[in-house]
C-alpha cells in the first residue's frame, strides 16, 4: 500500500510539472484546430453563424482559383523539398570532414539568410527584381536584353518565388546535415578507407544512409514551411500575375481578411491540415520503422 501511494505521488508530481505546457498546448494548438474544423461547416457574417454543412467545401472545388492555389502549393512543396535536400546534402557531404574553421565559415555563410527576417529578404528581392529600377533589370538593359520583369510573367514568377524561398531557408538544412554527419562513427570511414572505397562510395553507402532520419526531419519541416508560405507571396507578387503565384495560405488569407469568408477560409485550413498529415505520415512511419 505504501509503495502504491509513493508511485501515485511520483506520477502526480510529474503530471503537475507538465500541466502548464499541456494547458498551453490545448489552448493554442488543439482548440484552434477543432474550432477551425467546426467553422468550416458554417457560413459566417460578422456576428451570425449559419450551418451549411459541406457547402464551403463544395464552393472550393468549384473555384478555379482554389485549384490554381492547390497546384502552385504542390509545385512549391515538391521543388523546395527536392532542392533543399539535394543541395544541403551536396554542401554538407563536401565539407563535413574538412578543417573545423572552414566548416564553421561555410555554416555561418549559409545560415546568415536564415537569421534575416523573411520580410527584409523579400523587400531586398523586390528591389532587385523591380522591372523599372531594379538591379537585375538594369544589368539586363546594359547587356541589351531589354527590361526584364520576372515577377510579372506567369512563366517565370513561380521559379523566382521558389528560388527566393529556397535561398532563404536552405541554410538551416545544411547546418542539420553537417551536425548529423559529424556524429557518424569514425570507425565506418576507417573501414571504408581500408577497403579502398572512393569518396563517392563513402557518401552514397555510408553518409546518406546514416543521415536518413535527418533527411526525413528536413522533409517534414520543409513541407510544413512551404504550406505556410505567405510573406514572400504578399510582398513580391500579391498572388499575381493572374493568380500565377497564389498559394493555399494566400488564398486562405484573402478569403478570411479581404472577402470576409471565414467559413471558406476555415475549410481551406482544414484541407491544408489534411495535406500536411498525408505528406508527413509516410515520413514519420519510415523514421519509426528505422528505429
């Protein structure tokens, strides 16, 4: 009986310690998700809420702008994940075993954009890409190419936005990969050297498999980050031209704050939540299976 009371007391103490965090988690994460799901079934006008069932979802799937936003978001996710993982792996595998000062310099150089606010980064790129007096357009005119308006062309706006987002976020992935590679057992590299393995074989047979959990983590955080992308779109293009760069998050913002369609915006949020789960669950299963 005394042992049981001691066990209950110890558990109660642990629960009391995590109680504040659990309350914050429930209030600021779980409740907004549940409230968003509930609002997606209502038509909301100022103080009035009218239950409409799945009408908000039906309206979305009859809106061509929503499909454009969905396609653009999928393109963003695919390209950002592929570019980030590929480039970060390339840089990290090239320098992880070099001089510590050199590695620190590379890490700092790539991480500087991550420390800068995306608002500031977007404003800098807005100046560079301005067709009237931007630096890129100026050099294009000097080279005899005429005025270049990359953000005003439906064919080039998406690649430019993808590049700007990639350049601002890839530093974090490089840092994570370098840290993960440094932690790989040196015995594996020594055994590979004894066997006469080339650097390419060391990278493909030892490094990349060893950092697979990091790859999964980077993939998940980039999926979530790209689904939430807003600042770059707002400051550089405003979703244009002709909805050429509108994403699900920007579409949600327009419906919630411009058109006062909170029910539609909530439905978009639910769809984004479902997409995040569908894309993340396979990665999490792979991680758990490996462990």
